[in-house]
C-alpha cells in the first residue's frame, strides 16, 4: 500500500448531524413512509427488514407494520426487549435521515399484525442535502429495455433529483445508471437528467427514488432550472413569451 498517496487524500466530508428528542423525531417521519429496521439479539444476531411507519400515540408508543418473514425468523427475532435500530427518511426542509434505537415492546399478531416500540429518548438527524431543492411535479420518462417508464419528477437540485411511479412497476437497484428525460410540452425542449440511483422507499402505493446526476446530467439540470418558475405552490415551466412585434 502506498502510504504517501493515502495520506494525501482528504477525509470524506461529514454529514451535518444533530441530536433531537425522541418524540420530536416522530414529526420528521411521515405516516405511511417505509423505513429500514434492524433487530439485534442479545447474542449479536441481526435481522434487517422494511416496514411502514404507522404513527405514535399519547402514551409514547411507536407503531410499525409487520414484515412478511419465515416463521422461524419471527420465533428467533421478534422477542420482547430485543433492541431495534430504525432509520427513516425525512422529506422536510433539506431532507434527512432519522436514526434511533428502541426496543420491542409488543408483537401483535391478531386481529392485525403490528410492531410496537417505545419512543426513544433521543434520535439523530443526519442532513442529506447541501443545496437548495425545488419541489415540482413534472412528467418524465425512463427508457427501459423494451418500453418507456412514465415517472413523476418530484423535486430537483443542482446535484440530483427525486422521482416516483406506481409500486407495481419495475424496481431499480442502487447505483443503477438511468436517464430521466423531461420534455417541455410548450416548446418541445428535452432535458436528459442522467446519473445513478441512490435510494429507494415505498410510500402510499408508490416507488420513490432519489438519484444523483453525472456531469452531463448536471449540465442538463442547469438548463432545466433556468426554465422553471414558481407558481405559488411548486415549480413549473415558464410560459412562452408572446410575440410583441406588430402584425403585418
């Protein structure tokens, strides 16, 4: 190993982090949003799965949906008192990961299946975005092997964007290279937002993805942003200017 070159490299930039009270953390996770959970047994065994955040009550209980797992996994991991690490994505403000540790308080199988945890004393909020992100709802297409997938561009910044589509559609793996094509219907201009998928979550029956742009994608994004205007609730394409020249 070349120690000189290793020392010359700058350490990666740290994400902005802050600690918040546990009950306050619940306000950062939208109801129905998918989160990542990891059960840790006293022997150090771990089980990772996804579950939807249902909400919390005035007695400081947190409720999550039950994942579909093998019977032996329920018997081995879903025991009262086992620690659980939970990570959810907050879409408020600059966007953040909400991370905290709690424990299994109740496992409800009937009449409906629920996981119940106590609200943690504190949680960690890890800010994800260093740039302004614009909320919008623009249709776009991603070219698949045999067809175009219609998606909705939900937000965009100079470095990346978010998009969503119906959950029954195909799923993209993290780091998959894609091109999200947006067309301005008023003038036909096309913006090819190219880059790689970085995260995925399911929310209210839809797949929600985040992607980071490559250099051509960033250039096309700058073109896109220069042609958007805020309409009071979201960003939309600017209306074409009317010809002011006198008629002949």
